[in-house]
């Protein structure tokens, strides 16, 4: 097959169209499978009955009560306190597992024979024709006691994991919330029609009624290991066959055309985004420290009860939301900076639109955070879903703020398009420009599933779309866009050739999306979907480790190139950008590769989901895949806008931040989250999932000590990591504003790219 293109000077670009063909096949197969799984979620979801009756036909509660209970669950931020079917927060219990255990205890008191008990407990008495679910006498008894139990749970912050005192005391609200939780527990126990496993694939484990891992769970766990081994083998074989794809310096490199410290006005305007990245990052880490404190001592903050003003559910909601905001802002920085360099043109209105985009993001970020506080304080009532917090974990933004965020992303995408058009018109940079645009426009497009559900939508359907955003948007297309930006940075710095950059982009696209698209389903093992999802998602999820193996194999080459490659002087001047990029590789492999695969096999996930091993993976993978990259892109932007002398004044702060973040994160893992996770999963296997998630266990002596030990890593991370970065970002912004050395490029002036560069 012919190469994809030639550059203007006639030099052949060694880029086969087979890369495009393979990537297209991966996308078609991946999305065909993922859409199939999503459609099956609508068909296979646990049904919400129109009425729940006892054996005499008397109505106990209705489907409207269940839906109202779910709305209350969201309105009071309970998914940022505990979890349903393992998904949610870790401060409180898993509500469905705890209710199921109470039900199982009542069964054990009434039916001595385990086999008979299991048969009764797992019998599905839902009538599809009449939309009626019949509860037996034991289920009726358990439900009758539930409202009072939950009233006592919400009465005291020490028992509720730091929620506001007497958060829910209204009898009608307690009854409706209990109806919702009772329905989720029923789905855990009742067998699917014609099957010997429940709607949640027998999750959670409950020995008293015979809830244990299904055969499917074990079989596909083993099969996923085969996929992993074949994937790694194929990856290593490819590397052995294509040594030319190793990190190599660009031939005949020349200095980048945008000289450091002499950038046009639109790029100087981006510096304030860097300051916002630093501010949001600092805020997120401070709030994260408070959330961690709630784990160790939910009743007080060093003697002060802050649950009324800042309850744990609000703090965790802010913690998650700020993480998304500062990382997204960092990617906005990277996208605007790199697209401007790629296009090489300062067009009319670019600086104005940059400032407008900044205002839009500021309004969405700080407006939504204040709205979430007001919603938690009870200001919005029925408007809480629209103004915030919405209540779904990670999808915290109120629906109105979501629309505003989408509008902001569309404005950003338009600016990226205008910046990149000149590169598309040049034959030599056309492939890079097209790939960059596709990756950029995927950001607003794949956030759209966040608006495909409402507060009363079936939990299974919601979590299906929710992880289209959490996994496919964030871990898929954010990562794809990140790959493109990193490759373009290396090309612009002269560290790799344009041809190699294109091959690296497509290779990462293929490997990331090959496992990542279908691998989205590893979040749905126990979310009300059937065994088809478990089969395909477990196997393809294992392939997500493959690109991380590739990254690890190439780490030495990357380090060598970044230090001694085509432009040693450029590599030296951009040392801290490259150091943050190298941290991406390390933590990506550790967090996403090692810790991610540890918990992604169905059999491990069955006992582990919602334990401390989950945030252990989440924290390390977040920084590996996105966090250090967003910080590195901000450093790159500062380096391009500041002179050598100005940048040298920031180096001590950046150096402190880099090592503080890495050491602090490592200590969080080693001293607290990883050992705490293994202690918790051991208890989950031994005593049941409900017990491992209960306050009785999470606040025992061992877990409390591990919780306090996390403070060591937290303090280093904040004081020597996020705080110095904030100082560096603010100082960089202020120096950029005052700099007299900056010369703006004339409007509409095309700045030619140097040979070997863009």
C-alpha cells in the first residue's frame, strides 16, 4: 500500500495507510460491541415493578416509591457517602449489601436448612405480565424495620461517615428511600428468569442465602488472562520486528519556530489557565485531605464538627469534580498551545476568544461548585438535579451546568479548528492536523452520554451511560488526545521525527482503543447486565495493559531521547516538562497497568469493588494517565511564554513540586491505600462484603491506624507538591503579564515551520 502522503519538499513520509485501516477496524468492532452491550442493558436491566405486594396482595410500596427513593438517594448525595452494587463512595456502607445481609439474617432465623433458605431467598416472584413483585413474609418484615434503621444511621455523623446530623428524618422520605434500597437488594438475590444467577451476577457475596460468584465470573476471569498473555506477546513481537519505531531524534533538527519567551498574544493569554490549573489542583488536594480525615475520624475535624457546614458527601463531590476540572483545564492549555504552534498563525479574535473561554470556564467551575454547596444545604429542593449536585458519582454537575460545560468545550473545539486549519492546508502537516482535530473534537462529542439519563432512570441504564463518560470519555478519548499532544510536543521540540510521531500516535490509538472501548464494560460486571457483557469486557479489559507494557519497554528510549536527542539544548530547557511526562509513564504503568489489572478480573472485582483497592487504583492511574500530563502541559506552556531568566526563577518551585507529588503519592499507596485494600478484601472474602464495607470494620483499630498513616503522604503531597506548583503557576502568569521581552506576532502572519518540525 502506498504511503499516506508526501511533504512539500518531496521527502517521502513513511506512513502506511494500513495504520488507518487497522484503526478503523478497531473502532468499528469496538463500538459495535459496546453499543450492543449498551442496548442489552436496556433489555436486561432489573425491572422496577409497578407495585410490591405481600402474599395477601396488600401493597407494601410502589414503583413510584422506588423512583422517589432513588431521587432522594441522589438529592442527599448518598452516592458520595456509600454505594449501590459496589459503585459509589467508601465512607458509608454499600446500601444494597447491608440491606441484603439484614434480609439474610432474617432468613437464617426462619429457615434452618441452607439449601431451602437459598431456594426461597433467590426465587424470583416478579410477574412481568402484571408488573407486580410479591414479597414473602420475611421480606416484608425486613422492609418494615428498614426506615427506623436508616433514621438511626443518618442521625449521627459518627455513624454515617460524616454526613450532616439528622440528614434524613422525615418518615415518608425514609420509607421511600428504604423502598429503593430494598429493590436494589432484591436484584442482588433474585435469579434472572431461566438462570441460576441474580440480576447482579450474584453480587455481593452473602453466604447465608447462597450468593456466591457465578460460574461465569470464574470462567471469564481465566479467559481474560489468556487475552492478556497473547496481547503482551503480540506487542513484544511487534517491537522486535519494528525497531525503527523506537524513540529516535528528528533528522536534521532545528530550533522550534516559536522561540521560548517570544510568543504571540493569544499564547500569553493562556498563562492564566495555568494559574487556574494550579489553584484547582491545590483546592482538590486540600479537600482530598479532608475526605481522608473523614475516613479516620468521621465525627470531628480535630475537635470541630464540620459535617453541618461541609458534610463528607459535599467534600467528596468537590474532590471528584475539582479533579475533572483541573485536568480538563490542563488539557485546554495543551490543546490551545499546541494547535497554535501546529497552525503557526495568529488570526483575528484569537486572543479575545481565549479570554472569553477563560471567563466561560471560570463561571462553570466556580458557579457549579457553589451550586453544589447550595444544593447540599437544601436550597434547590426539586431543582437540585438541574443546579447541582446531580448526585451521580463523577457526574456531579447539575444538568444546567453540564449544558454550559458542553458549550465551553464546543467553543474550545472551534478555536482548535481555526488554529489547525493552516496546518491542514500544508501538505507536509496535513496528517498531523487531521489527527489532532479528530482527537480534539472527540472530547465534546463523547461527553454527551452524560445527559442521556435523568434522576428516575433505571440504575443499570444510568451506570451504563455514566461509564461511557467516566471510562470511555476520560480514560479513552482524553487519553487519545493526550497521546497526540505529547507526540506533537516532541515533534515541535525536535526530539522525534514527524514520521515517527505519526506512527507512535496511531500505534497508541490502536492499542488503547482496542482494549479500552469494549473494556468499558469491566465497570458493569455486577450492575444489572448479563453474562455477555462480562465475557467480552473482561477479555478486552485485560488488553488495556498492553499499551502500558509498550510504554514501559520504550521508557529507556524515551529517557535517552529526551536528554540526548536531536536537540540537547532544547531538551535541557524543557527538562521539567519532560520530567512530568516521564512521571506519566511510571504512574500509568503502576496505577493503570498493575493496580488496574489487579482489580479488573471479574473474580477479584467481585470481592474487591468498593474497597480501598479501588481508590488505590484510581489515585495512581489518574495521575499516571492524566494528572502529571496536565501539569506537564502547563509547564510546557509556561516555558514557551517565559524567557530563560524568568523560567529559572520557577525551577525551584517546579522541582519541589515534582518530587513532592511523586514521593507523597508513593507514600499514600505504600502506607495506607494498598495495605488497607488488602486488609479489606481479606475481610470481604472471610466475613462478607457487607462487613468489609461496614463502619464496624472500616473504623476498627487497624483501618483507623492505616487511615492516619495516609496523612504522611497527604501532607507531603500538598505542602511539597500541589502548593509549590500553585506558586509556580501564579508566578509564571504574573511574570508573563509583565514581561517586556514578549513580541506578539502580527495578525494573520504565517510563520513558516522549520524543516524537521511541524
